[in-house]
C-alpha cells in the first residue's frame, strides 16, 4: 500500500521531482540526471504504470486519493498530499488534473533492435516541439503504425507536455532514438525499409499513389523547414498530401506537421 504523506511546504526536498514543471531547460537537466519523467492526470498515470514504469512517488490533491485508490493499493511509494496552493507553488502552474506521478524511465532499444520486428514506422527529423511530438505519437498509435524512430535533436516523448498531449500514447508506441543523424537512415535501408519522405513539393508523388510493398518508413520533417535536403535525397520516394486546388490558389500549400502526420500515417498503414 502506498504511503500517504501530507505536505505543506513547497520547498520540501522530497518534492524535488516536481519543481518548475514548465521550465524546459531545468526539466531536461533534472530528468536526465535522475532518469525520471512526470505523468499528469489519472488516465495518463494509469497508462504509464500499466506500461511498466516504476513509480518513484505521486503528488496530488487529497481529493484524488479515492479515484486512484486501486492504483495506490498496489504501490510501494510515497503519495504526497497537498492543497492546490502548494501544488501550484511547487509546479509553477495550476494543476487542474489534480494528480502527478514521478516515474522511472525504461531503457530505450537500439534502432536496429526496434526495427527487427516492425513493418510500418514513422521517422521524425528535428521535430523539437513537445506538443507536436505527443500529438504525432497519438496519431501513429491510433492508426496502426508499429513504432517511431527519432533523430537526435527531436523533442523528448516523455516530457510532461508530450505525455499529456499524447494521452499516454507514448507508452503504447515503441520508439528508439538515433545516435547519428547523418547516417541514421542507413539502418532502415539495411533492414529493408522503403523510405517515403513527406514534403509539400508540387513535383512529389501523391502519397496515395505510391504502391510500395513490404516494409515502409514515413519520414517527417521539422515544423518550419520540413525535411533536410540530405534526407529528401536519401528517400526512395518523395510523397505529398494532395491539396485542394482552391486552397493552393489562396496560398495554402501545406498542413501543420501533426495534421500531415495523421493523414500520412493513415495512408502508410492502408
């Protein structure tokens, strides 16, 4: 049974896992140093625990102890109970969802190991916005993609905001991170993946017209610049999402990366 521990001081050192959750630089350093991440909200916490992440502690308003009672019964970890003012002082924002959990990260597989059992993957290059990464994982998991591969500079899928936006899909979609961007696509090619580079370029092939068989990898580029010229050159096919003619006439030639990922993932898995 988890230990219920009332806390009244936002500076209590036992709460250090939860400090300044919106300070991206601090969180990157702290979470990397201690091998932890923070999940927010009942559903996400349940999914994180269900995915096998060991619990370091929980922090919540007392009113959340009952809805999470079945989870707490199976834990050997402290549950810190605080009022809303203390929660806000610790985290730096109003915790509307009421409950937070600090959990341990699990080791990521090597890219080659991940690819050995997959057929449809997304590969993200330099997508640095945590909200976008979380949303892309949710789209990919919902539409039947097997796994994700991240370039070295991509945002962390286990950053609190990414986890929240994904509604826990980051725990459902296996992923690995490249150690070498320049030669990162070579591993996919060696594993027999056909590389489809998503681009708004007018001379690219409509994605629903590509009849690739076997293993397929969808390459998604950064929010502003899209895929690098190197990755575009290495792809087997450059593919685009056909835009409405009237929209093109108004200067709307592309979608944001999340909307594009959703449509492309649907096409990838059909």
